[in-house]
C-alpha cells in the first residue's frame, strides 16, 4: 500500500527562513530553437548574481536521465511535463526558485503543470519566435531530422504547438537579444521574488 509523504510545514518554513526567499516556478514554453534554454540559463545567472538560489530544469537534460524512458507521443509528453512539474513542486516547497525550459506544446500540459505547482507559484513565459528563425538556430539539426522523417511528431512540423493564450510574459526572441530578454523577464518577476525576512 502507498502512503503519501506529507510535508512538514514547520520544517519547510524554517528552510524558507534560512534561504530568505519564496519558491516559484518560471516555466518557459516555446518551439525548439526559440531561445528558451538560452534565456533560462541567463536568468539563472542573473538570479544568482542578485543573491537568489535557483535551479534550472531543461527539457533536453531531463530526457537524457529522469525521462529517458519517454517518447514523443501525446501520452509520454504529458508524463514528461508531469514529472518536471512534480520535481519543481518539491523545490518550491523548500523555497528554491525553479526555471523550467520545456516545449510543453499544448494548453492541457501547461494547465497540468500549473495545477501541480499551484497557480500562485506558476509563471508561464511564452518565448515566441518565428519558425524560420528557430530553424536557423537549430545547432542540433533537429528540424532537418524531422523533415527527413527521422523524428516523428516533432513540434512545429509533425506536431502542433499551441501558444499560451494568457502568459505571464511573452518574449519575442527574434526581435530582442538574450540580454534584453533576460533583463525584461527579471524586472517582471522582481515583485514576485519574495524575501521572508
């Protein structure tokens, strides 16, 4: 029989006080090559330089280890997002700021993540970029593999991407530099980066 682990609220509060920050999740969604990982990396560095403790969960990295058993059909993609959200929730509960960069291509997936994490702690960032720009940035050659049929159901080609209808912030990475995007995102998040003491 499975007995769920119940969080120790008192212990978690002490952890929050030690870190002197509240945990939130910054969830970056967008096409492959849109700039999600680049912006996520830049934000992680910015937060560290400003004295915040954060962790970055990248979709590609998760698929190399924790989610290596998952494919790219709808069921597996949903499970990929669910696992990322569950991990994020564990970090949030102890006061860590989590930056997630996952394609998470449809509304149901992002809604699931928001439900798991909690709406007050979930900040959806839509990294928008024209698909032609994404293809030019594609250092891994994924779009070419998809075009040749080696990657079925590739988002943006064989599989549809549905942008968020009401994201916390939309960043057009084809018009702004990495530095500009990171600074814009940080300034918008700043009122939500709560200190405990």
